[in-house]
C-alpha cells in the first residue's frame, strides 16, 4: 500500500526503503530525534518530498491531490488540539471542518470507548487531564479515519495499562473496518505486543546539517 525508495529530507535524514502493508498495524521504533514524526509528515505531504520517493497505492504521492491524500493518510499528531466547549462539540466541529455530518451521541460514545474515554459528552474539555484530552483527541481522529491512520505516540500521556487497552481496541477496530494503522511508539513492549510489523528507524542516517 505504501512504500518508499531512497527517501531523504533536505539532506538531513536518509531513510531506509520501507514497505507498509495494507490492513496491518505497523509500529515505528527508534530513538528520539531520528525522524519518526518527520516521516509521517512526509507520507501525507505535510512536508514536501522529491518525486519518486513515496508511493501510495503504486502512485507517486506528488501526483495526488494533497488534501485528498491527507484525508486518506490521516495524521493524529503528538500535540493535542481541542476546541473550547464540550466533548460533543469537539467531535462535531472536527467533522464540520471536513464537511461531514455530525455523529449521534451513541456513535460518539462508541469511539470514546475505543480510547478508554467514556466521559459525559457534555463535559467541558478544559477540565480534562492531559491523558484524558489525549484520549478524546485520538477518539476524534479514529472517528474520522477511513483508510490509513497515522498515530504519533498515542500512549505518551497514558499509563501502561491504559495505553495497552487503547492500542488493543484500535487494532480491533481497524481490523473490523479493514483499515491500516501506523504507530510511532517509544514503548518497545507495547510495540512488540500489538505490531503486525516492526519498522526500526535505527537504520536512518543523519546528514551533516541535521
């Protein structure tokens, strides 16, 4: 589904050739600063890449509409952003931005259950803890994903037990929906437990200007 060839970023990062199989949950592991988050931004054209370096469904991503690509390769980053208001308001506002119909309360609650965030939908997000906000944020992105979900450190603000349940639930969900997930994680235990494939970024080479 996704593969790279001779992928580089501004002569600072040189990635090994990578293949991400469809309908899988793959994990990227490696030390901090090696270019894992940058890789996600290259995959969905948030950062530009040279021609003939990244292919999605056998097409050079530079030949694809970047907005459509970002909707297909949906990136849930490390920085949590929620609008002022309730949990329900946030689901609806994210969907409105994508010109999608609002979800019912039952549908919202089902997505919150996936991320172990079973809160009152009318609860103001400003009173949530960091881990609670992260789980709500991830639930919103799970609800928006249609093909590929890119998760950058989704368990960073969670304790290990909660993080494990969240990953297990997400894996079950993407299997049911026949989607693909790619996860960046600094937790090798969770990666080994839930990965269909491990992609080791220790092989990334750093240029002189990095």
